[in-house]
C-alpha cells in the first residue's frame, strides 16, 4: 500500500528566505507526482506536476524535483513571500488510477 | 471556465438523514474522484471513476455510494448519515494517467 509522508509538518520562515519542503513515498512504481497548495477553508490548487520520467519541473519561484528510485520529492520555494503562506500537499499517482496524498506541510512566511 | 464545481458548499444533516453531493466538471475529463479531508488524517479517497458508467472503491468507501451516469457529473451519496461522516469533501477530475488533477472548492458537511 502506497504511503506518503511530508516533512516538516509545519515551517515558519522570515520573508525572503529560500526553503525546501520534503515528500517521501514508499512505492516507487508511480506514474507522476503532483504538488498542491491549499489555503485555509479552500480547495486545492495544483502547483506542479512531475511525470515519472522527469527529474524536475519549474514554475516561477517554484521548483519541484523527483527521485523515483529513492521515493523522494522536494519543493523548493525561492525568495518566499507572505502570500506563500498555506499548506502544501504532495500526492502520488497510484498506478494510474487515483492519487495518494501526504499529510501536508503548513508554511508561514512572516513579513 | 468553471473547472470543477461542487454543490452544496455547506450542509448540516441529522444522523440518519440522506443526501447527495454533486460534482460537475466542464473539462471533458475521464477520471473523477471523491476525497474526504479530516484533521490529522489528510485527504483520503472514497470512490473514483475512470469513465462514464464506471465506479470503483477507494480507501474509505463504507457508508457512501456513487454514480457516474454522465461523463461530466459524479455524485456522492450518503444513505444514512453518521457523525463520523462529518468532514470536508472534495471532488477532483483529471484526464487520467500522467495528467494533472483539478479540485473543487469543497463541501463542508456536519452530521449532528
């Protein structure tokens, strides 16, 4: 059974800092991995999708990497801003049928 | 472009009552999913569908039923609501394997 963990559970940083969020999964037979952002009381917004054949994806200040063999992904946020404060979730595509989610990392960027 | 729309956004039910949550997507996606999100438990898959007329059980299917009579709609039913079903329910859709998933804004359900 696929299990996804995220470290740290919560993170607080001053504005302008670069930061890394970590995601680990137990079964490397995935089709893709997706990073989401969730604001309090809101739905999930897709940030980046990495296919299993890819090593990384970039969008603006965000860079996500994938090491399938070791079961790890990282989300790098450059020059963090208060507007980046949210919960970040990673999810792995489970044999092409559905997504298994991690518990999330709650990020606070302090002005 | 509406994306994924969930109806209703909020609902309070009494124990034993029934209700149906509606999910509609306008992206012609094949795959649709229902998740529930609980504090400390993360998002867990209830049921999913890989195409019109098909459904499959996810991780926590007990107490729920689903139907996918039309490609654009995925209905989640609670036949006899229980307090343990108090949660935030999210619907999502995607093209399928290798594809990005899009989520609705959620339905906050309270069973008293």
